[in-house]
C-alpha cells in the first residue's frame, strides 16, 4: 500500500526518539512526517507553523459564517452611534 507524505522532510520514530529537537530542526520550520514502518504515523509541527494553521482554520470558519450571513437581514448603523 502506498501513502502520500505531505511534507518535504520525513524521519522515523527511531530518529525522533534519538534526537527529538534535531528531527524538528531538520524540517527548517516546516512539518516533519514521522514514519512508523515506512508509513506516516503523525506530523511533527513547529509552534509557529501550528499557530499559522490555527489562524487559517479560524479564517476559513469566519469566511463560512460571513458567507451564510451575507444575504441575511441588515441593520443601518451610524458610525457616531458606535
């Protein structure tokens, strides 16, 4: 069976156990695919990238909310009233 690896860098669980920070640094800020018996088991994601992914997910959720509301009722508001 074949598996798609969604990162430029991959390492084994053994490599991760042997040198966790070195394995993370190998990704140079990108995710590192951690393989178990040559199959992706999980992705090791640095904090900055994780924060960015959370921002993108939140933006997508807000865009979906805006899309559902765009044809709804509107209310006139004066900027002075805010």
